[in-house]
């Protein structure tokens, strides 16, 4: 980060990179979904890092499709999402699930086509 200030929507992932004989953590930050050094992101947006860690720890499960774009009412696709930490089930737009919980969506797809359980 070059001293510029960016509006961070959320932390979407992380990776560890070997640099000069040491490991350095990077957070994938949603503004343009780039990986940035964890130290810099923690310093600049600690609330977003805490939010990311909480969502990662709690986990979610995609339960199923509620409505589909191809349905008779023309509504956007909604999915039922279960928070594994507290059991709460809520609906989310497909685009949101894809952005916030891509791993859970992938697991749902695997279960839906069978043979991957």
C-alpha cells in the first residue's frame, strides 16, 4: 500500500507468501480483491479484519435455493444460509453468497450434483 487511502468493504481471504526466507501473511481485501500485507490491513482497518476472522470462525452452510431468476415471479435468486455458530437461517442473494461465502457455495454445488460427500 503506497500511502493512498482506500475504502475497504471487507476481508475476503488470506494467503501466506515466502519472502526473503520468511513467511508473510496477506489479506485479500475487497475493493478490487487484491492481496495486501496483513500488518498493513490490520493497522488500517482492524474492524474489517475482526469481521473477517469472526465470519471465518463461525462458518456457514448453504441450505438450498429459495427463489430463482427463472421462476414465475422474476425475483433474483435467493439462497437459504445457515450460520453454523448459532443455527440461524437467513436468505441471501446469490451474488452476496458468491462474494462472501464462495467455499460454502462450492460445497453446496458438490452436494447438489452428488458423489462428492
